[in-house]
C-alpha cells in the first residue's frame, strides 16, 4: 500500500465549549485535543495535513513540527469544504484518511485496521462505522443488498431521515479513507447541503457510487475510539476514558496506582516498574519517574524527574530533579531548577529554588534555600535561610561539603562557606567562612536580673 495521507479536520469554532480557547486546543491529559489524532496518524505512519480555520489558531501550535502541514479553510463551508481546502496536499495515487480533530481517542491500530479493510475491499472509499444502543444525533449508515454503503443519512433536522432510517443503529463515525484519485474527482461535485452553504463530506459517497465505484463499510467494535468532543461535558467523559488508558498502560509496566479515581496522570508521563503511586497524586507534562519510587500521598509533580528509589510525599515540584535514593517531604516545595543529588534529604516545610543539593546532604525542616550550591553530606539546621535577593539582584550562596549549619542560620548572599565549616545557631553569615571554621554571627546575650518584677511594679 502507498503511504497514506491523514487529513485532520480542526477548523470548527467549537462554540459549545463557551471558551476563548479554540476547542481543539483544550487540554486532554496533558495534550491538546487535536494532538491526539495527530499522534495516532504519526504512529500509523503517513503524511499529516491539519485543516485550520480562517483565524489561523493552529499555525503557531504546529510551528516546528516538520511532519505536519497546516492548510487553511478560508470559509466555514462544512467538512467537504475542509477537505477541499487541503486538496493541494492530497496525492491522487495514495489513500487519504479523513479524521476529526475533536475525536481524540482514535488509535494508530484503529487507523491501520481501517486502511487494511479498505485495501481488502478494493473500494474507492471505506467508511468506519459503529453500532450504538442509542444512535440519536448520528448520521445513519444505509447499506445495500451487497453490504456496501449506499449513503449516510443525516439526522440533525427533523425530516432528514425516514422513520425506517431512524431505526438503523449503525452510524457514521466521521472517519473515512478514500482512494486519492477518486476523492479528487468527486469532491468538486458535492453541493451545499444547508442554507448556510455547508458541504458535507459523506455526500462524496453517492457521487462515487454514481460513477460506478464501490463504497465499503468497516465496523469499529469499540465505540470509544470514535467519541467526539463538542462541549465540556463530553470532554470530561473522554478524559475519563483517556485517563483509564494511561492507568492501564502504566499498570502493565509494573506500576501500582492505589486509587485511580483520586489520581491524575498526563499521557506523556513515564514511570518505572515497582513504583507505588498513592492517592491524591497529580503527574503532569514530561514528568519522568524511575523504578521503586514511592510517590504520594498528595504529591504534584510537573515536568519533574525522579531517579530510582525516590520517596516524595505531600510535596509540590515543578521542573525539578531528584536523583536516586532521595527523600522529599512531607510538605516540601521544589521550585524550578532544583537538583537533589543521590541520597539527599529535603524535609518538612522546606522550599528550594534554583539550587543544587549535593549527595547525602540534608535540609531537614523549616528552611528556604534559593540560588545555592550545597556540598555533599552537609546538614543545614532548621530555619536555614539563604538571603539571595538584595532588592535589585539575585546572588548565589555556596556551601561546601560536610558543613554543619546551626538552627536559624541566615546566609546573606553572595557568600561562600568552606568544607567542614560550622555555623552557630542564630547566626547571620555575611562574610565567607574558611574550611573547618566556626562562624558565630550574632549579638552577645545580655541577662537582666529581676526584669519581670520591675515590669509589674511599673504597671
């Protein structure tokens, strides 16, 4: 079979979404709606053409994706008009598969099966169909005595279909594969179907039959594959199915998800085997989690990388990295560009930002470490602060290896603390500390005897 071209129709305005965001750019498990059928087409192997509307909302979205061509439908004149807008990109000597940008659950396997059925049938067009217990709102598939598809009967307006046709439970999925040459010949012959001048793609089928071509039908067993999204309610329904698919894929790879109903994982997330995901976990974007990790409960990771055997509980991390054997939380906040080296520990109520915490180092509790480099096996006491901002610029703090930080120590950047140094509790360190030294930077204590009695007398 020649290499197919996949045409993704994404020019609709999606007014029922009631949103300033184009419908096909609404998020579905970490991927815009339109990217799902595009990904399926890419995996199926073929050229990809996306049909955009006159507003050009998708041109920027697909910029830089060399395997995607964006064609613009200048006038909203229906699905046949959308395919016509892409005609210059459609070869006459190869199959052309038309699918909708708001039908995200279609898979590469389903596309491959449709193409195979089309080749076996030797038809000019093969339409994917499905059977529904309640086919209301769908176009009905009318087959002839031979089993070939004669036409698709629309049901949007009362009177479009007869009473007998409304009893048909086989419906149009909107997924059709054409012989490229036959499509080019038939498409100009499709006229306007409505007062708004809309031209429907299924009207190509009678034109093909009239020209003596065969139109086949390929029934899809799983109706979820062709569910469309027209409003936010349907988006939620599709999201539940897509999320379950993600869970099933991860479970097959050895991941335990304790409470799927209380867990949200994006499609691009990768998790290693023997990792446990507790309730209340949200994993977003390009998050990567190694093997043997314990994530949650109540953890949110966005574009974050965890090595193997990492424990992270009641924590929020964005664009951070934790290497093997790291422990985080509970109640920790890892901000962008935080790196926790092997065996490091970040404890309760700790915030770290743009910092490199060395192997085996500990930031146990109640601390803020920003714009800092911390050496291996250093232990920073409770309440440690790196004062990294002078009101105009950010400055970096460098803390060496095996440093013992006293509680309530503030490091006023820029400052460097050498290896094996110590700081006394309550110190405000403003000058560099040499290797092995003790920094005491606090006021001398004064004790005033009898102070409480004098206060009572004055009262």
